[in-house]
């Protein structure tokens, strides 16, 4: 039917534009945030692009929910504003007739939302956490960065180098300070290099320098000059310890702890949120051509934020055992479904909510 094809085509074009806008906003926000983490030394600068990509994958489910809701609202609101909807209503199209073409448009998006909620979100969180843990458990050589003070998380040494060779094998003007047996030691060297022993131990070998040992506030400092001085590099095994929110969905079912059940309710809730918002956008888009077209957009933002916050609240209540899992999973979406039904009745006014063909019309069609 022309009506359905026209509606689906406009919804597809609008959804593409809305998604690109949301993706641009998300990329800009994540870039500023993750680059800030890299600048403060919390993550490896070489992992910035990887972490941005993983973050985007994790938020795709939420982005698709917003894309679908806003797209449907935009298209139907424009049809009301340009009086196209009046033409379709005069042709016998009711509000409920809009459900079928919109459902065809939304079905692939709902499937993608479910996929990213159950698979993409936990996978991206797990990979992001692994990248961060690898950086946190790196050896002390990777701490060395020209012109920056870096602290080792294992030995609490503080390193500073002025220059480093391109292959990161030799350094110049090195400063190392640490604490041993209650005494502070400071090592200053003109140059150094990284060496690996036969047993696999790695050392930063400093040359032509001095070492100062003592207790602050006391005059009995010891000064030692050296030609070669080795500082052992502490290495760590990479340990992957995913948190409860990063577990795959099958693991959440296998270990039904309150935290896992709360996370499971949130993941299951995203596709249900998408379906409810898809239906809610139909009666919500109704407006007079004389009214400002931004009203519906503001209402859409408020409704989505409220729905999303309530979903997070239910997740928190399930984790705190304030509500049973089934009640927290179903109650919110049932209430929204009832609100959608009431809005459809209000928009239909005195007309029946679902148009049924009369027996005479059916007989006439058959003939």
C-alpha cells in the first residue's frame, strides 16, 4: 500500500539521520572523556581509539532505542504539521493502522537492540576492563615517558626521564625515587638502558650517577656514586577479573545473585522499552498545525529520560532485594503499556480502537 511504503521510507531516512547525529555526539563526548583519562595516566594513549570503539559498541542498544523513538515521533509530527495525516485519516486510516508499517520498520531495530543488550554490551565492557587492567598491571618500563613523572603501582617508585630513544631501549637524564625500610632513596643518572638476563629478569641499568639514602629531617644521608646501577623491573601476569555487570547473559542465568538478576532485568528491559516507546510515539505525535513542533520533541526527551531512570531504579531495587525479580522485570513495562493503551483510546475519541470489517463489507469484498 502507498501509505505503508511512504511511511516506512520516511522512517528509514529519518532514522539514518538521527542515528548519525547521536553517533557524532557520542563520539565527541567519549573522545573528550577518554582522552582526559589518557592525559591523566589512567589508560594507555595507544588504547584511546580502541576504548572509544568499545564504548560505542556498548551504548549502541541505548542509541538505537532513542533513534527509533525520535524517528517515529519526527515523521508523524511532520505529517500532522503538513496536514498529510488529515488526508490519510480521511482515506480511512486510523491510529491503529499506523502500528503495522511502524512495526515493520522497528522490528530489525528491536532485534539489534536485543543483540547489543545481551551480547554487545557485556562483551564491550569485558574488553574495556581487560584493556584497563593490562595497562594497570604493566611493567615499570612501560611507565617511562619523556618529560613526565610516573609512579609504579607495584613498588611505588617514581620515575622521570628527560629523553628516550625511539626503540625505548635507552634513556638519558634519569631520576628514580622510592622507599626501602623507612628510608627514602633517590637515584640520579646521566643515562641508562634496558637489559634482559638469561633467566628472563629485566633491569633498567643506569650509568654514571649517584644514589642518596636517608630519612627526611635527619642529617645522616648516605651518598654513593656509581658507574652502573641496576633497577629490577617488576612484571605482572594479566589477570582478567570481570565484574558482575560485565558477565555474559548465560552466566547471569547460571548465577542468579541479586546483582546478576538486576543486570539481567536491565538487559531484558531494553527491548521492552523499545517496543513500548514505538507504540507510545504514535499517539504522542498528534498535534495541531498551529502548535510549536518542538513540544513533542521536549515531551519525547522527558518521557525517555523518565522511562530510562525508572528502569535503572528497578535494577537497583532488584539488586537491593527490595522487589522480587519478576515484579521488577514486568511491573514498569506493564504500567507503560497501560498508559499507551489509554493514549490510543484518547486519540481515537469516540471511534473504536481497532477497526473491524463488517460482515457486509466482507461479503462484498468476496464477491
